[in-house]
C-alpha cells in the first residue's frame, strides 16, 4: 500500500470518494485558530490513513492526507505524524491498518479520511466499529454539530470515533477542507484525551479546565 514514514516522507495519494464535504465555502481549508494545546507528558504519536479506491490505484493524487499531516504538525503542539498510508475502500484493509496502528505501533491518535458518506463503498465507519473496543461518540457528535451550522450535508456524515487499547481513532471526511475543519473542532480536547488514555498523573488536574485558563 502507498505509505510514508516519518523521516522519509512519500507523497500520499488520495481524493474524495465520499459525498459532499461537511463544510461549504471556498476550496481551501479554513485557517485553524491560534492556541497551544500540548499534553504535559510525551509527544503525541499520530497516524493518518486515507481511504480511497482511486487514490490507492494511483488514479488521483492525495490531498487530504497531507492536509491533515500539516494541520497536525502545525496546530497540535508536540504531535508527530509517524505514519501515513493509503488503502482502498475495503473493510479488511481499513481494519488491518487500524489494528496495526493501535496494537503494533501503539499510536496515540489514528485519523482516517474518506469513506464516511452514503456511497455503497463508503464503509470506513463499519470497519472502524469492527475494531474499536469503546465508543467515543461525543467527538463525532461535535464535528457534525459544528458542520451543521454551515451545511445540511453534515447530516450525511456517518463518521465515528472510538478507542482501541490506548489509541484514539477518529473518522474524518474525505475532502481536504472537511477533514481539516472537522479536526479543528475536536483539536482542543485531543491532548487531554491522550492524557486520559495514558493514565497520565496530570490528567486529573485538567478536568474542568477551560482553554482560556
């Protein structure tokens, strides 16, 4: 499968095989708000999976994977993208990647982009549900709520989020704009989520602390 490892990046290949992006407007991702969200312990290890038949076949260049990688490294302080790959819209391929991300690579955060809509081959949510051990519905609910303020197409998103081991898995839309903007919605809580999954001593201190405090 196409992939890039940190230190020797290879361009990902992707497109948007899912229905209309959750956010409307121009084609460029909206800039993320300033701020410094950093867990108090170690680096946040992140993996990105682009799910697209056409991308995996080399028929369309990847835009969503690199856009997410840039947003993660620039906006989530202390984060490092350690792996980025592309797979077709196949449940087995998606599930195998997520299992590897959690069980072997032991990533803190695994982001998928693509395959969350209504098209017959949009099966990323099903593949994700098959491997997660616990649901994290609040993340998907927050992304849909934020997107719904802009477009009714947000109701067509079937994205899910959940936990396998100590890895948080989040489905994002297939378009670069939708993926980055949905990531921005949940970004403020991701460091604390990682702290809780790590059972970090400082995690309890941050309960009830707002972004401005």
